[in-house]
């Protein structure tokens, strides 16, 4: 099945940047793009720009036009969903190759770096979810894909995703294992990391891999690594009833300087 790259939009700058990112990713993956705009069921809750004769239609038309101009080879469809954004995108993620969204929507508090919808979807979707930061990436060169690795319990789905992304982008992959261990013990941690990476390096010999074992909190180390990354990849446990993100994923979603891909485990 030709599952789409799906992106949620609401008219915010963050969501429009996510739509353009998703379009480029769909082309790289040779997938169609599905642009989804969720609308509340109660008309008085519609944003002012969507309150015309056809709610949200102008926004979808504008986004479709801009993306078609920028990416003429893109296969695309647009869709309105009459539901809350979180519910609509969660359902869309069941039939998506990848879900993309901005960190904060149009109705979020300016002080928030990540909105409740992004946190919900990162914790619950069955497909990988990419969250774009509110602030555009800084001037640092974006010449790496970074993946966080627990060398003792490597997340296979996250490693698969990261190696495939590095291959598509033609970039080296930096695999980072971090923990609160003395620097004198980093040699053993590096050996564990090398062993964890070996099956993927054998399967993807074309991907240049830089393995880094570092002393420090994983969240902080990965946030620092994101300053030069085109994409940061982290794994998470399968969604449980509480739908809670771990502290590392929570930290990178709030503070990373690049798009973050959250990949659910099996």
C-alpha cells in the first residue's frame, strides 16, 4: 500500500513550515502527501480566517497551491476532518507512512515550545511522527542525522528509521549513547554502542556512521547534538493507556534545534 506522508495544518506559521517539510520528505520517499486540516464541529469555534462559506477551504486551497508551485512533482491530496485536531491526526496516523506537524499550533500559548496536540501525537501515533520546532533552525551547518541509542537496549525501529533517513539525505549518521558514567568507563560504553550498531552498519554499508558514547544526561546530550543536525531521531516505547513520553523524548521535543522524529517501538 502506498501510504502517504501526512501533515496537519491549522494556518499557523509552524504548521505551514511543517507542510513544506513534509512535501520534501514525501518526494524523497516517493510517497503521496496528505494535507489534513481539522475543524471543530461547532461553527462558533472556527478561526476567523476560516469563517467564510466553506470552513477551512481557503486555507487548504492556498497550501495546495503553494506546495504545487514549489514541488511540481508532488502527488498530493487535501482533506478536511470535522474533529478535534488530536483525534483527527491520531486517526490519520493509522494509515500513514509518516506524520508531520509543527510543535505548536495557532491556538497555543506563545510561551509554550510544544503544544498539547504535538505531545499527544508523539506519544500515541502508531507511525513515526516528526515534530518541527517553533523557532527556525539556526545558522549552523545541518550535515548530520543524529539518533539517540541506548546501547544496552537499542530501539530497533528508531535505528531502522535513522539509517534510512541518512541514506535518503546522503548524510552521515551520528549515533549517540549517553549516560551518567565516569569518563574513565566510556571505553566500555563505546564498545557496547559499536556492537549495537553493527547489524545496521552491515545492512547499510553506504551510510557513514559516527558512534559517540558520552557522559551526561541523554536529553541534554541529544539537545546539544541537534544544533548541527538535519534530523534528530529518538525511539519510544509502544503507547500504553497513560500515553506518557519518557524524559528524554520530552526534553528533545521541547529543546531540540531541529526536527525531531519520534519512532514507536514494536
